[in-house]
C-alpha cells in the first residue's frame, strides 16, 4: 500500500497528540492523599472538557499506595490510567522524564500525589495552555507553607536566577509544558531540582513562557522528602550544571 509523506506526517501528529494532556503523578507513600489527588484531577479535567491520561509513578512505596491506585483503576475503568511501580526508587526527575516518553498528551504536567495543589490552581495553569511554550506557576503572597520552607524556596529561586541569568519567580511548581519539549530538552538530573535545570535549558533555547500566580496548601499528612541527603547532593549537582551552561552561553553564544 502506497502512503504519501503527507499522510504519514498526519498520522504521526495524530499519535503524538492523541490526547490533550498527560498528568504525571509521583507517589512515595501517599496512601492518605492519592485518592483525593486523583478525584481532584479528574474533576478539573472533565470540567475543562479535556481528554487526559493519568500516569501514576509509585516510586518504591512501602504503604498501601499501590493497592489503592489499583482499586481506583478497577472502579474507574473509563479512565486512561496507568500505574508504573518502581520496586527501587528512581527519583522524581527520572520518573518525570520517563513519563514524558510514556505519555501521549500534547501537554504534560506534574501533579503531586500528596494533594498539595488546589483545584483552582490547577485550573488556572491549565487554562493558559497554548499562550506560551511553558506555563510557570508561582505562589507569591498566596504561599501557605511554613516560614522555613517559604524562605528556603526564596533562597533557591534567588540562587538559580543568579547563576542562570533569568528572573523566574518560582522553579519547582506544577509547570505546564508541551510534552515534546521535555523529551527534547530534558536534563540528566533525577533529584528535586530537575525542573529548575530543565527550565534554564529551555529558556536558553528561547522558549516562551508565562507566569501565573496560584494558591497552594501544605501537605496534609506525611513529611517532605526534599531535605534528604540524596536530594541535597542532587540539587547541588543541578546548580552546578546550570552554572556551567551559563558560562558556556557567555563564552560561546548561540
């Protein structure tokens, strides 16, 4: 059967943008919050009349997260839901990038399994899809985290902006990307600073962005794993990579 190049290209585009958005949902012992997270995502996506898929990465949980998600999938068989179970932890950044290759959405967005994003904030971000290559949320005066976490976040943002040469308000939120750009411009980092490193790469490639202020809430149960020693080393590595790219850009501009 003879197929023209135009027909092949159209079929390829149809596959690449099979659905509107892929939600990447990382989980590590989120048995108290994962179901509320999934219910919230489904409600927002259906309200906005989106075609969507849920990619749940269970990164070595030792609680009932896996069982709860499996039961949820059985009870909601009309959803495009996929559970990926890592017996050994691979890290947030690794799973995030892997999900971009697994998914089929035109857009790609991480939503934490700890139910820390509000439905209103997700709606605000998603509604701005198509206005720029990247939609970057920030909290500003709407930040409800404790003082230590707010100040640490401000320090991290200041450092990334200083060594990266940009003026982004926040680097670690639920950023909305075009999925292709993640596959094309992703970093090698697997730790908590992967998003900052990736944003700096994309901004260096002249990708457009818009920023939107959203509200947040601190996790309802459990503890943050951002301050584990492994993550601290990973963040340091990402900051070093950002600095090296800045130096290369200054010496050998594109």
